[in-house]
C-alpha cells in the first residue's frame, strides 16, 4: 500500500508549533509530553545552553499540513539529567581520541518517567513515526553527532526502534500498581505482617510529630508557597552535590498551565512549611518527581513521597505510581522492580559493536537483579518480573 506524502520539519523551539496541535498527539494526558511542560522548560531556561539541552524537535506533516507525528529531541553536550548512564561510553570515546559529544537524545529532560517518545496522531500511519526516526538518523550523519538515543520508551515505541536497528538497553526502577484497592487499609492487607507493621509505625511517627499534611493542586499553590518549596527543592540538590535546573518561574507557570496535573504534598509545623513532595499525574499514573525539606523528621520522606502518593492513587483511581529513579528501599513500601527500556544507535561501527557486546552482558545482569529483588517483595502473593 502506497504511503501518503510526508514532510519532516525541525523545530528549534516548541513555541514554533501551536499547543493544541502538539497536545493532540499526547496519549494518557501525560504531563511531561504536553506542550505546556516542554515549552516552559525552554522559555524559563531550564533547557538550553546553560544546561546542555538544545531543542532539536522533529515533526511530521502530510501533504495537507496535518500533523502526523512528533518527537521531542535535544542535542546534548553532556549526559546530565538523562538517568540512563553512558558516562563509560563517553570515556571510551575520549580514550580513543574521539568525541562522544554532541549526541542527539529523545527524552524528557531531567525526567526518568516511561512514556511516548514517538508521538503519533490516532489516525496516522506508523510510517510517520518511522520517518521521524529515519530523519533523526540522517541528522546524526549530517551534523556529525556521535549517536542517537531514545530514553524510557514505552513498549510500542521500543518495538519500532528495535525494527530500525537500535540497540536495546534495560534499566530497573520500582513502580506500584493499583490492584483495585478500596483504600489504604485494603492495600496494607495484601502485605506481609512485618511490612504492614513497619508502614503503620512510620506513618504513626509522622502523626506524633504534630505535622499538618496537605495535598495541593497547581492552581491552589500561592506564590509564597512556591518560593518556600523551590528553596526546599534547591537545597536537596545542593546537599547531594547536584545542580537544580528547574527554575522558580518554571514551577510557577506549570502550576497554572498544567492545573490539577501537578500534585503537591506539603508538611507544616504550625504555620511554617517544612517539607514538600512534588508530583505530576497523567490520566492513569502518578509520577513522583521532587522532594525537599527544611527540617528532619523521622519517616517524613516516606510519608510525603510514598504513602500520600499511594493514597492519592487509590482515591483517584490511578493505576500506577512511578516514584522516580533508583531506591531499593521502595520495595518494602510496595514498589516492585520494573524493567525500563532505552534505544541506542552509535554512528561509529567499532563502538557500535563494542556497545552491543556490552549490552549482551549487561541485560541478563539487570534482569537477574530485578528477579533477585522481587524475592524481597512485601506482598503475601508471589510475583514474577518480566524480561526486558
């Protein structure tokens, strides 16, 4: 069957495309892929030369100028904020007198959340997504990029990238799935006695501290609260030796434009805010993103970042909770090992072969790691992880 004519265009800023056109391609109302989120990153200088994320978005139109497909892409001169660690690959290039940077990356900056990376209109042919992948590969050759990477892909996009010859890489996070729980107690009843008692103890410690907890959605958060919360956010990065890339003005804007998709849990001691957990939600999933505190309270991190989020998912009928990258301690609180997927294409034939060999050895190790951790599941019923 002959495919309709298609035209690929590169955008140097998301503002070059109308928000309603872009958002029509976003499934599950994913907040990280919406025009409001990605555009705010650019206009508030969270991405750009300062952080080494230069927008290189691709869009695909048919001959009637209907938007068929799109992909958020960035030219990177570092590997910060990706959460799929390839520092060793970059070092190997350097030791052989080659440059790994710049590279081209399809991802949501600073966001290790699974989702679409090849945005496709509901009635568009898959060939439109393939055309974007082909054009991106041509850009690698035309502009001398070392490689092309798509990170935290969903299964559909990963299958297409497999077909296009990309190398598959597995990672491991810890996610929670809602089994139709009626309330938090119903969830606790599925856990072993020891894990159930530990969660109850941690929640009791927060209650005994006399803190007031509050859930706020974007438009409900005042300017004064955002200033306090952004200070907490920055302090977490500074304490851990990282770089806080998201600006106060960015948070203030998306709290209005994303509305109830932004979910914030705060803790007060008297009238003073002392801690905050910032999450975003889609139609089905809650994504835990940032945490910060001014004072230390026993188990407060677990309450704000995990237990309040679990209760929120149950109350609002959300089916998944992705609380962020890493963290084996999440297992004992109901989050189980979940394999993630990324796709990689390296222009240099020798390094492509070397990375392929590395991944043949790394993938079984990651799968074994997930299986081993699943043995520590807090649930009474046995569970089995899938392969990457």
